[in-house]
């Protein structure tokens, strides 16, 4: 990362310390391997959770770390999904290059829109992200010759690395999505624990002050927005590739809203908040809708309300406070 | 190492499949029902499920000596990725023998590959785009296709002497299909389309589009919009601008005059002509019995075309199982379903052995007041209509 | 052609007025009280179902059912405000978002459970059906009614909030809670009443909306986006702003669809994005 100038002294040691992987983290990643052995029939669910977690992580980078509240991130998710699917439709179903293409397309879209995003704040910012997302949705509906319109596209994806075919159980899908999520988290934690990441947090806390201490805050914001857009694009492409289909709902407001709900549920600005949120939200949804396919969202609603009232700041925020209190 | 794991996984998978086929030999056949039961299409899913459940209530939960077990899943749709995952889970976890439901085309397309891979019968109880049945040799449809109804309707309209029509359809796949097939039928018989507009799928207010139609002052208007809030909205907008029969002929696919829409449009709906494959008020003992039983089971809610799609889908499953003597493998059931024909509450229907798609009557109905209540009264029947698009490309 | 234009402008204005009634309450709660209430349209939905029940089961006339929608939505919202929402006034917008979205889920499921997922049509009295002809032009009777209602509500709100003692109290309480409390104002009840007013207006809006856009359990989600657009474009906390924004949005949407129907779906979003980029505080926003 170019912004990471060579810094030394106590600041560098502090950053390095923050960057160290904790035992809790190692334990967490080992747990993510359990579904392979313990619940193989839940692997396709697990793969969709991993994808949602990666998407939530991308939103955390802008929302949690840079303070950009977005209700339109599905725009990048969907663009990534379509990038991979359209490529496959035209005869190139190689998954890894599909991810690259998705990152590129979503990143470019992120770069273009970032010029608008960094110039507005508060409600206007939320509404512009929402508006851009909805406009992209309508565009995709209009260009149905490319996107397949409401019917969407179903595509043939080649085996990952030429070996692992996407199977009915979801072994490949989960392994693939989990690997992507792991790399995404590694990348994200490097970013947020760099001097660039600290500058972002500074902007979030006080956007008027940062320029005063010489921080080019708009450029910083644009940069993180592009990174986040690419990551969301990769998540979208993962969904398109692991399911072999893509449709307009990948771009929908519903998806933008869901991911923000998952992130707040888990806790913002904590890297793992989105992952925890995605796990809780989607597992609860799966279990509840199994028990009660018609009215499950009543219970989801109650769950969300309860979590806000009991643990404002999300599950991780609540846990962090609990530990702090015990440590005192 | 990688290769080894892959082989091991493959082995495990094979074993599991073997296990699932032994489970088959037991006394139950599991039917996985994948429907949108929450979100904006919740009503579609709910009506299909009610149709399915009514059939099971009337015919018991046994077919060919096997117990039929239903597993219901919600997609919250339109969500093809969720639909595909649910189909996968139904096959690998619940060991479902048949997957059914599918309220929306993208969801049916998403799950199609699972049906092919797992070799399971997939009954499409609603999704109405022609191409669905072509996506897997295991798909059989018991609902309708949009070209089926509207191509026939277009021809019929021109044969009635209507020369000029203005079309307005919802701006999405099904709307475009409806526009194209109506226009094709209409123009083949000498009619002329004088204007064609697309309204956004989630359009709350139709005044602008209706004003455009009024400015063009056509002889007839053809409308296709999804069910829900829009039929009443466009119906009322037409009435407000004075575009009502008999001065302007209003033609539409049946959604426009569903009972709730008629209730809210009131007298201005009189004279609207629609084409559809199911008519609630069709005078036929089987239909009367179906409607009465349905309303009794569901607190007075009347059945609609979604319900009958689910009801007939279930009939297809039962009848196919009887024919295979309980063999629930996909190949046997599809073979049994091909060419099957029966008397449904909507009238005589059959499954085209070549396309696995439904063949049925298209009813032309006019809104009239019967005993003080607005109804769709059948004024003409076009018999045994096939989807015109299959094999056309 | 001119005739067409007049009718289209009127239709757009009337549609805008519907948006105004639906959203002005949110402008009050979000703009004045700073509470991000995404459940606003859920209260609108409550108002809608109130009218349906009142007209169908109690045989109430439509005009009498409207105030009932207002009152019930207001009362229910106060119950929520007193027990749940007030805990979150200082908890930050993200917590408010999560809580109120949760409430929308609960509301949608509850209405689906009790009323089913289908549309709930109502039958209007004859004098609100059909159209009024002026010269060669036809104006929908219900649209005229909508415009009158909206003007009435806007007038009452402006007078009530800006020219009465109670309005002064509300403004004082939301501007600076501490000082207001120090001056002996009962800030707690003022907040409750303001919240009730906002949600009551939503209930009324939901009731008025049935005839134009229908009513089913997804209403609470479906119209949230429109309502947020009106509030953002109008500027937070500005009643006049919401009025102008709603009128402009309605007119822009309907005339746009009339002249360039192919981009009908884009118009409202395009209008919002461009306007907010140029004026991030909205048309009449102050902060």
C-alpha cells in the first residue's frame, strides 16, 4: 500500500501490535472449518453466509471505519455479480478471473461515484447512495439484452482451479467463499491497521479537523470507497459463481438494507462485526423460516429490536463492553 | 493433497447419494415446496400453498401406497440464489424426491440446474416465462405461459373486428413477453398496434401513462400488469380519464380483473375484456366444488390462478406416482407426466409430451354484473392452446 | 395539447400531495426530534388497516374513518415511544435504524397474520369516485380531495408549529432539551406528543393512499424509499420544504412519464440525486 509511508518509533510498534493475530481470531477461523465435517448438509447455507459476510465487511470499511453510511452498496455487489455472469455467458466461466473482472468493474463504478460521495454528508449522503443504487437497478432492468432483465442469467461456471467442480452439497462453494472471505479479512485488517486506516477513523470522528492537520481527507475517502466497492463486487461475483445464476435482486434496495442490518447487528468498525452479524442474521432467518415459512420475519424483527435494546452497538459492541466491565 | 480431498469429497458425495436412494425405498415421498412466502410476492406463494394443501386435504396424504410429505420453504423472493440453495438443501438434507412451487421465473431458472443434477422431478406451479421448461428435462409446468394466453388473445381480438390497439405493459420480462405475443397475434389477423408504452414494475401512479393513451385516443387498449396493487390502480386511472368500455375497449390479461381489483374499481370495470386460463366463476361442477372447499378452508378467501396452479401441480404429482406405482425417481415421474391429461377446476388440461408444458383452454371473459356482483363472465373459449414459442427459436 | 399538460400537471401535483401527507410526519420526527424512524410507513400501514376495518366491519363512512386512522396510529406510536423509542433518543442513528427496521418486520408479519397477504380494497363514497369535468378537462374527484386535504394539513401544521404557544414549546424542546427543561417545560410529554403527531399523520397518509396505491403488508417497506426521498429533498424539519419537495417530485415524475415514458422508472431517483448533490441540505434545510 503506497500510503503506508515508512514510519518508525513507537507509532510503528503500536500499529504492528494492533496487526497481530489473536488466539480468538485463530479459534474463530478454525471454527469456520467445522461445517465441512459436522454439518455437510448446511454447506450451501454456509457459503451464502460467507458471501454475505464478505459483503458486510466491505460495507464496514466505508461505514464503520470511514463513516460513510450507505444504503446503496448492492450496486457494487450486483455489478460484480453481473460482471462474472456476463463473462461466463460469453464463454469464459473461469471463476478466479471472474472475481478479478468483478473487482475491476465494481472498482471502476466505485471510483466514478466516489466523486459524488465524498462531497456530501449525512442524510444527503445516505439518500444519494440509495438513489445511485436504485438507478443502477433500473438500468440493469432496461439493458435486458445484456443482463437478462427480470429473468436474470443462468450460467455455466468452470471448476475452481480446474479441479473443484461446484457440487450439489456445496463443498466447493463453501471452501471457495470461505477462502475469499479469509483473504478479504486479511486485506481489510491490514488496511484498517495502517496509517491510512487511522486517517480514516480520524475523518469519521471529525471530518473538519483532519484537513487542518494536513490529511487529504477526500482522497482518503475516495480510496477506501473504491476498495470497498471492489470487495463488494467480489462478494457479488462469488454469489453468481457459486449459484450459477444472477438476477436483478443482487442490485436491489433490499440487499443494500439487509447488509447494513447485518453489519449494525454484529457491530460496526470492528472488522468481525459484519461476519458475526451475517452469521446471526442468516442462521436465524434459515432456522426461523424453516419453522414458520410464512411469518418468520416477525421473530427476526423481535430479535433485531431486542439486540438494540440489550446491546446497543451490536453484538460485538455488547461483548466488548461486557469484557471491559469484567476486567475492571 | 488437493486432488485427494477432492476424491474423498466425491466419494462422500456418492455415498450420500446412495444413502438417499435407499431412503427412497421407504414408505414416504417428500415434496419440497419452494415459494415466496414473505416480501412483496408473499401473496403469490401463499395462494399456491393453499392450493397444494387443499389438494392434499381432499385426496389424503397417500398416493400409490406412499405417504406424501410436504416440506415448505420460503425464498423471500425474487431470490434465485436462495431458491437454488433451498433446492440443494431439499435434495441433500431433507432427501426430497420432488421439488415444486416456484412463484417467480428467476427462482425457477435458479433451481433448474439442481433438478437436472439430482435427477428430480421439478413441478413449476407458477413461473410463466416460456423458457423455464427448456432449462431442464425434469421440469413440468402446471400453470400457464404468458405467450400462450396472449398470442391467442391477440388473434381473438383482431377477429372480433378490433383494428387499432394501444398496448401498455409493465416494464419487465413478463410484460415484454405479453406485449410481443399479443401484438404478434393481433397483427397476424390484420390488427395494428398504434402505440406501446412500458410502465415501471413498481409504478404507484398510472395517471401519466393513461393520459398518454387518452391523447392517442385508440379504439382499444391492451394492458398487462402484475397482480397486487396495480390492477386497481390502473383500472381507476382509466375510469378517471373516461377511458371505459364501450367507448374505449379495454383488453387485458386476467390479473386486471381479479376479485379485489373489481371490488375496488366498482361499476367502471363493466365491459373490460380479459383473457385467462382460470376463471373463478366458471360454471362447472368441479370448479364450484373447488371454490367452495377453498373458501371454506381459507376463511373466505377465494382461489385464483396461483391456487389452481398449485392444486393441479399436486394432482400431477399424485397421478404420476400412481402411474409409476410409487417410483419417485425423476426419470420415471417425468415419463409418467408426459402426455398426462385431466379435468382441472380450470377445465380440461394436459401436459404436452414434447415440451412438458401445459396445454389448456384460454377463456375470454367480460366483466358483467351478475346478481348485483361484478364477475368475469366467459364469452368465448379458445380450446387446447399450446405455448407458441417452444421450438419457435 | 395544452389541455393534456394541465391535466398531467394536476395529476402530478395530486400524487405529490399524497407523498406529502405520507412523509410530512417523518419530517417532524426525523427533522425536529432527530429520531431516525424507518417504521414511519409501518404507522402509515396501521392507519390504512384501521380504515379498512372501520369501513368493513363497523360500516363507518370513509370521511369518519380518516380521523380514526390518525388517532389510532398516534396512540399506538405513543405507546412505542414511551416504552421503547425514548431509550434510543441518544443512542445514535444506527441503533435507531436497526430498532425501527425490526419494528417494520414485526408490523409486516403481524398484518400478514391477521389480515392475510392480499390487497385490501375499500369502496369510496360516490362523490369521491369518477371525475369532475371543467370545460373539456377531466380531473379525478379523489385527486381533488387529496389536494384539498394536503393543503389543509399543511396549513394547520404551519400555523400550529409556528404560530402557537404549543408550537413554540415543541421548537424549544427539540432545539435545546436542557434549557427547555430548565425553563419548566415538560420535555418528555412534548416529545411524546410530537411523535404522536408525526405518526398520526403517517396513519392518515396510509389511509389516503389506499385508493391510489393499494394496501398490503409490504406497504411499510415499499413506500419507505419515497418518503425518505421527500424528506431529504425538502430539507430536514421543514414542513414547507416537504410540501414543495413532494409537489415537485410528483409533478416531475408524472410529467416526465408523460413526455418520456421510457425512462419513467428513473425520474424520481434522478431528480433526487441531482438535487441533493447540488443542495445537500435539501430545498429548505437548515442544517
